[in-house]
C-alpha cells in the first residue's frame, strides 16, 4: 500500500482550510498530524477517507484515484472520526457483527474485538447507553475489525482513560508491525513517539 497526496486544497466558502498539502505514506509507516482546533485536521482525514472531496490536488492509493471507485477503496480503510459512525439503537455486539457482514469477516471477530477493546461485559448494551469513552473504544474496534491496510484516526484518544489510551497505542503499533499504515491526528502527539515515523503540524493549511 502506498498513499500519495499532492497539492491538496479545500475551502469552505471564503475560508481556506487546506492549501498545498503533500504527504507520502507506505506500508509499515504511521504519521501523526497535530495542530490547533480548526486547523483542518478533521477535514484532511475526511478527504483521505473519500468522505469529502478536495477542491484541488490529487490523492493516489497504489497509483489509483480512490474517488473514482470509493466503495472499493473504503474496504481497504479503517476510519475513526469525531462522529463514531455507530448505530445507537444496536448493541455493541450487533454493531460489530454488522460491520463483519459488510466486510465479509467471520462473525466471531465481533467477540474477539469486544474483548480487545475492553467491552465484553457491555456487549449487550445498546450504544446509546454507553459512555463516550466506551463509544470511542467501540469505534476503534469497528475501524480495525477487518484488518485495514490504511488506518485513519481522528483524535483517537478523545474521551479515553489511561487504559484506553494505552490500548489504542498498542493497536496502532500492531497496525504498523503487520505492514499496515496509519494517519493519526492528535493533540497528544507525544504519546506516539516511537510509534509514528514522523509528526507533522498542520499550520496555515499546510503540513510542516
């Protein structure tokens, strides 16, 4: 897997959020992107995940444009956004079982990942009744259950306690170790020292 981003730009009305963003990422690598609120970190993650189109520039994944066939490329990605992308009326287990069906993964993975993200005892709780930290744990399990080639995490430590933060660091490390790639945005970039190959700051719409 090779991700290549060239001269990416995005504006909302008169506000320029991203300008001339360049990024190269290969399998076995992870990068962290930091920056203040409103810098454009979430916008960048949404564009990389094909949920938002850029105004200019190009993205290539293994030389192909993911926007030409986003459904295929989304199957190769695992994404955690500020919005957890969970079904509130379903239980924690039902959410993961549904994702397994979407990706053609053995349904037994749902139980495995409930345990891995520390939610086994809450498996039958509906998502709407879970705490924010539990929802974040479940969202991370949802993103990783199909062993994605590219993991896109927008502030993955949000709402997590110390054990949850440690869990996420371990999962990112595992992603890289097995040859996957990851882009992580975080205000807590120091936690990822030794895990990511490079840390960027998103400043004035550019990665520096």
